[in-house]
């Protein structure tokens, strides 16, 4: 059982899941049940060089569990056996894995929402959005606006953003000029666009909102930078997301 009572207190037990992909990889993730029985699931999608236990996903899972929403967070790449490697992935690879996760849960839940942070937004763009009931973008990414250094010997690009990291050629090409506006116009389900007020993607978020179909909503988390690290900003992010989920369940 996922929940059990200890006196008058309900203890929530998380479950580690391994979901097989059609191309024989393994998606590692964590399911956290709601404190009360619920037919709603929120799936978190992390961004570039992120992971399932980044603070907005780890703490978000607890926030939504307390409010009657089941959650699943997972790694798009990992050092675990059978997991993917970032340099071998493109945005479309991530999108197919998200589709696999949604398919795993679809028959179990009446409502499924996906929340994508940063590059998690393009991942959702490329996924089969017709299989979910609502989308939330958390400071969604734009195409690369700077040049990355190509390293021929490893067929990968070197990116610098405070720290250096490698992305494969497929990721670079798909990120370089992904057609966000065209993809947004194809989405026919409710969308919530949330941006960090002190981040660099406010203009991107407004463009997302402009091209998205109705029903749609837009929110700015004042004082927040891209990762919502500032005191109180993550909770405001969760509040805005929860209000959207509640509206459509």
C-alpha cells in the first residue's frame, strides 16, 4: 500500500518505478500518491542537465500530494542500468519517453497533467499532447540563442552556462530552431504558462501565450529566477499550478 495510518497521521510512501521503453531502455521514476484517493495525476518533466529530484519536483511532489494530486517524476537520462545518456538524446527522444510514461498511467487516471520546466516545455511540444488533459509550462525554453562549440571527435557540442556540458548533435539541431509557435497552435487542450519574473524567458513565455489556443492562462512569479530558488517562489509556482489543475478537474 502507498499510504498507511500511524495513529491519526497518514504516512505517504513513495514507489520507485522502472518503465521499459519500446527501444529497450529503462525510465527510472518516483510515484508519490495523494494523501486521499484521487483520479488525477501530475507528471513532472525536468529540463536540460536536470533530474527527477531537483527541488521543484521533489518538493512539488509533496505539495501536490497534500492537496489530493498524485505525482510522477522521472529521469530523462541517468547512470542507472539501461538508462539513457544525454549525448545520445534529442528533444524528440525525451518526447517519446514522455509518451511512454503517459501510456503507462493513462488507463489508471481520469485526468493527467504534465508540467515541464525549461527544456521540459519543448519536450512536451514534441510529445503526443492529445493523450493528456492539460499542460503547464514552468519558464519554458527558447531555441538556442548562442553558438555551441562542435567537437568532432565525440560528435557532440560543448555548451557553457556557468558549468560546461555536452549535448549530442540531435539535441543541438532540434533545440536550435524548434518551431515552438507552430507546435503550440496544434495543441488543443488547456495550457498554463508560468514564467519567472526575474528570469530571461519572460519574452518567450509571452510568445508562448500569444500563439497558444484557448483555454489558456498566463502567470508571472515575481522575484523568481529560472530555477525558482528564491525564498517563497517555488511555493507560488506550485500554487499557480494547483489552481490550474483544480480548475480542470
